[in-house]
C-alpha cells in the first residue's frame, strides 16, 4: 500500500504463473513485474524477470545424467536486451562433444528466435514453454534428452 502514486512507481511484484493462468502445473514459474505507470487505482506493469524454481530443476537432475547450461544475451527486433539461461537435461551421460554441440545449437536457435520477434511475443514464447519445446525438438537430434527448460530470463534494457 502507498499513499501517493509516485511511491508505487519502480516497485516490483512477484507472482507465480499458476496464479495468473489458473493452471496448477505452472506454479514453479515465477514472474517479476515492475510497475512503470500508475493511473488512479491502476498500476501498469512490465515483465522484468522470469525464473523457474531451483527446486524444480534439482528434482529432475539425477546420477548418470548430464545437465548442460547455456547463458546468452540476445537483442530483440525492437532493440530490447534479454539475458536467457537455458538448461538441457539428458537421459544418460553425455560426452564433451555432445555438450558443446547442444550449447551451440541452443545459442543459434535462441538468437534466431530473438532477432525475428518483438519483446512481447518472445517473452510469451519463453514463459509458456513454446520456445523450450522447439529447442527440445532441435536438440534431440544431437543426443537423448529428458527435458529442455528456459530457467531464467532477465530484461537488461
């Protein structure tokens, strides 16, 4: 609660995706919104961060499997910068060549998607798992994978 509108500007609000969509399966995804404008009793927000609960990922990682992580900074069509962290979990142990190939394919695929889209549609693809499922289809040609998740997205500009 705030007495003046100017006190609300710049605050952040954390909400899990399950509360927004009503789907209980998406409770492990946390969204952070930043208040950018206030008109009367309404506060207008913009997404500033998307994150998957670390416990969710930890539960999927097992012995004799590999976890391949990739972090990259991409620029969208409308010149917004995003830092995207992707995790690929394999069904069995991968060799270094496979891990490198997976990282390269993740970087290439995310870069292509980011450059061709504006900020808002790209964030929707990331949050609802559409981009992760596209990545999974591309990466399963390289190695047997159990899951591909975009674990964290931060808006830099």
